[in-house]
C-alpha cells in the first residue's frame, strides 16, 4: 500500500509497498508513533562479548557512526562479520526494546539498514 510517502517500503512492517499488507490507517497510526520516537532520545544498554582483538574494530564503527551524526554527514558504515573465522560476538539487551527494523537491502546476506 502506498499512501504518498516518498519511501519505497512500509514504515510499519518494513516490507516493500508491493507486498505490504498494512492498512492505510495502520500505517498512519504507526507514522504518528514514529514522529513521537523521532523527538525522543532513548538511552539503553547492550552487553557485548567478543574476542579482545575485535573490540577496537567494533568500537571504531560505533565511534564513526556517532561522528557522522555529530557532523551531520551521511555515509554507509560497514563491518565485515567473519562468522566462519573467530568473530562470534554475543549481544544482550532488554527485550522490551522496539522490534528490529528490517534491512532495506539484503543481497545474499549482505544487509543494509537505513538509519536515515
Ligand atoms: Zn506494511
């Protein structure tokens, strides 16, 4: 369903509008929730466990994302996740956090999430 937004995917279910089954009222209600979320900062804790040698790479990615936000610049940030090597991170967080967003691109497992 398309209700005239400039996006190609539904902001509620994250499916492309061609396959989205959300009603117009569900999408509008969700868009109101998104507007409220855009105005509210949320601080939360993620517990990370990974090999010591990967910590600098992971922190560099987080710091770069924060830097881009500070300077108001848009870039793609990529972390190569070598799961058949020894990059086996474990993350724990509060399950009451919002549900995961779906990637806007998934090419054979290479995923892009849109934080813009
Ligand atoms: Zn939808």
